[in-house]
C-alpha cells in the first residue's frame, strides 16, 4: 500500500490563478462530486478535466464546492487541526437505505431474524464477526475450525484461536452494554477482553500505550510508515473526548447515528491508543454505537467479513482522509458501502436458509413420527444434510440456540430415537452424528407415511 498523494492547498492554487481564470472557474458550476463520486486528488489527477481547466484549478473548484458541505467534529488531529465530515449525495442515499433496512422492519416472505430463529441467527453473526475481525488482524485459524471451537466451548489451542474467542466475548459484551454510556474505563475493559492472552506484554491489555511504546502503522512489508499516531501523553484527553462524542446524540453539528458509529471507528483507529488490538476495539465500538441507537439489524451482519475481502481499500480509506485535511467523508463513504453490502449479504443468506429450512420441514413433517420436531431440531438436520460427518454435542447445540442444557439434551436424544442421529461416546461426553444415509432415511419415512 502506498500513501495517496497530498492534494495541493486550495489557498495556494487560488493565489496562482489570475482574476480572469478564477472568474471562469467560478462560472463552470463545478460540484463536490465527479460523476457521482467523492474523488481524492490522488485519483482526480489521472482524469481529464472538463472545460479545459488545469488539474489543480479543477481540484480547487471541487474543494470550494465541498466547503459548503463540510462541518467540524469535536476532534483534532495530532497537529491540532480540525477533523471534518460531509454529507454529499452518496452519503445521504446510503443513510436512507440503511435507515429503512437496519432500524425498522424489513419486508421478506417470513419475518427477518425474529421469533424462534432469532437466537440462532444472532449466534451465527457473532461467530462470523469474531472470526473475520480476527483474521483481518492476522489470525490464521480457518473458519470451520474456529466455528467448531466456539460452538463446542473448547479452549483455544493457539494464538489465532484465542484472538477469535476474545472477539466473540467482546461482541457478546457489546450487546450487554448497549444501554450504557461509554466511558474511558469501559473502552479499556473492551480492549482487555479483545487482547487478553494474546499480547507479548500481558500488562498492555486494557491500558493505553505509554510514551516509551513507539507504535506506528506500517505497510505489509514493514518498509513504509503509513500512520504515526498522536503522542501517548494526549491519549487520556483524546479518549475522553471520544466518549463524550459517543454519548452526545443532540449536539452541534448534528451527526447521524450511523455516521457517529463510523466516526468512532475512524477516530479510535486514528488515535491508535493501544499497543495492539486497535482495529478490533474500534469495530466493537462501532457495533456498540449502532446497537445503542436502535439499529437492531446490525447485530446480524459482519462488516469484517467484507473488510477482509479488500483490506487495502480499508486502510486506504484512512489515508485518504488524513492526506486531505482530515476530511473523513472518504472513510464514511467506504464504510457505508460496506454496511449496505453486509445488509444485502444478510438478505441473501436469510433467503437461502429460509428455503433450505422450508424444504427440510416439508420432508420431515411429512414423515411419520416427525411432525412434532421443533425448529431447533429441523435447523440441525438441515445443517447435517449439507455437512456429512459433522458432530454435534449437547453443549454445541445449547450454544447455537441459546437454550438450557436439558432442552439441548432432549432435542438430540429425540433425534437419535428417530434414527436421524447416531449417538457415540467420545471421552466423557456423547457426540451425535448424522448417518451417511440421512437424506434417504428422511425420504423413505416420507414415502412410507
């Protein structure tokens, strides 16, 4: 990754323009967008300007148009310059979509993540975010191994698995704290949960970095410093300011709740107050803020899954802001796009799972003696039909559906009684496996009805 080229200063460009050129530039009606996009100078300089103006004059016209959109946030960068944000049309359109889809009811053939399926979908989403957020920061554990660990409740075996387990715990903690205000102590608590048992210096978990801990953000080759965070001495004050911003919902200027959550993510990443775990803590604050503002659907989506697909774009979104006078609009647009795609992915997932479960329900309910299976048992069999040889335990079933041990045990024993699971002793516990001919058993039972 390379640092984007710093744009020419508006004052410098205007000072070079003659009055005739400036009047012509003002008459061109240049707006803040280029073909609907909020472009940075690093990309704009490779495009052909309209109306024959020079690139720097074109940039000046765009910057002048953006001045009317930009507002100052209660933050400063490390040079005491204001941090800004704007709401051009791409931001407003995305917020409208997210408001309709993530804060209200969503129109589907069946209610979205509600009723009996809510806990199962929630557990799946917490697991997905825990895994991909950790993988984004270097955890090498595969998804299937990580899922098995989280569902079974076994102890992590290596550093990557510990990162994932910590992330799962912090996502659960965020849900518990959504009604509470944010404080520096609370942020430190979340960081401690994120990093416990994963740091070279165990004492660094849950505390701000000190002056002798030189932390820099570098590229993948460790050959280029991408970001040099603020001095450690300023971190307590900066963290308090971040919490004040998080808790203020009616301040000036008005900041839309979704933008507020994204800006918390951005500022914690910019400040980099910890020796490690900054990204995971920042994303935890993002989820906390949205949950506190009533965006219930965001509990069921994973932004880290999409960020991991294009980590360079994620990092570049930070750099675009920092190189263009702390204009966070670039980061807002990037994150809004991620949220919209995450919501769309959730819709696709739910539609697919709904179709799978309906098919399984139709087969199972038409078979003699199986019409009384509950939604948890149907969900397990739907999974088993697609994952031959997968093992289930009372504990994994309990965790997947957030039920009591007795309820989980009753579910599995009933399926074993019907011949749909095979029970085997593994150590001190019993494992339940779907027989290789599970599909044939269900179809045979349905035909013999």
